[in-house]
């Protein structure tokens, strides 16, 4: 984000292929090959989970680019083969292979890469910093943004937050979940994954909860940190930031409705 640009708050879901969304989020009769085209016009971003499990072809990334609106952005999950290893310092080749796999075919629609770690992975300061040093912040003349999603309580320490901030990597804020919450802002953007949708609510969340997450996103975008979320490290100088907010897990069938409700609140607020 340039110094004079208004921060963008992008809201979306994980993936776009899910059978219960057909006839609910997706209109009856919509063909599967047009689901991304449709979803990208209701939402402002999507987190791609498929890249966590396997590689995609450059032509696939190019196709995703061409099927979506000009201002749409994808976040990508980094491959599990990179993060599910004992020694993270040895992940360099895997990282390079992923960056070179065709992700740059998304062009300006390439958003952050989320490197997700297993819940059993504990914080080893030296090894984790070695991993952060391997993450490229530029490739093919294009800026690359990185986020790390950690799921072990040992990461709830100021030392981890300081390392992420030093290397300009966002810490994924896991909202409404069993995972440790680290709401500190450590990069030029904020990455939120909220996981509390319930079948009982037509929009996934209650109106009050939707209002709360919309306000938190605006607080982050303005350079603050929501006071009702759990931070670990020291506060930093306020800077406006782009925000990526994904409605993930929970009662997945309701996630598109929750994301659209958040978009509506942000537009009207």
C-alpha cells in the first residue's frame, strides 16, 4: 500500500468449491466452471487452500486471474511440504519451488502467502528466524507478502512477535477458534481468519458479532489494534494497513453469507 492510498479491507472465504454452497450461495443451475467467476463478484478476496495440498500449473493461476474482476485478490496457502518439517531452516528449496511454480501469473491479484504450521510445531527462535529469512519479499519484479499461521501456545511470546515484525511478516490472527490468538500487527497488512460461524445464524454470525468484526477490521486498517483481542508484544507506531479477512471453518455452509454481510457493513460504515 502506498503512503497516500486508502487501506483496502478485503473479505472472503476459503476456496470456492463446496457442494453445500450450490443452490444456496451459488444460484441453481450455475455450472461448476463458473463458480469462481460468480464468487469473485460477491466477495473481494479468496484464500486458496488447494495450494497447501498440491501444486498448481501456471496456466491455472493465469486462468484464475482472467476469470476474476480487476480489483480481486487471492491469498495462497503455502505448501504443507514446506512447513511440516522438523528443521524449518531447510525449507529454502521448497519455498523457491513454490514461488516459481506459476503464482506470479496472478499478477496484481496475488495477495499474501499464508504459511500454516501444524498445531504440534513449537516455537524454536533460531530455527523460525532462519525460516523467516528464507521468505522472499520480491520475485519477478513483484512484491511478495507473507503471513505465518502458528497454532502452538509456545508462539505466544514477545520474542516471536518481534521476529515477525523484524522480517515484515504478518502473524495470522485466528479469531473465534481453539488456536492461540496473537492479534499483534507485525507487517504492512493484517491477516485475519475467523472461524466461529454457526448453523443457528442465517448469516453465520449474530448481527452483533458481525458488527464487532467489521469494527475490528476498520481499527486495524486505521493503524490500531482492537482492544478486545489478545496481543502478546508491545504496541508499535500506528500505520494504516491493508486488511485481509477470511471466514474459515466453523459452519462452512454459512461462510459466504457471513463474508458478504461483513462486506456490506464495511461499505455502509
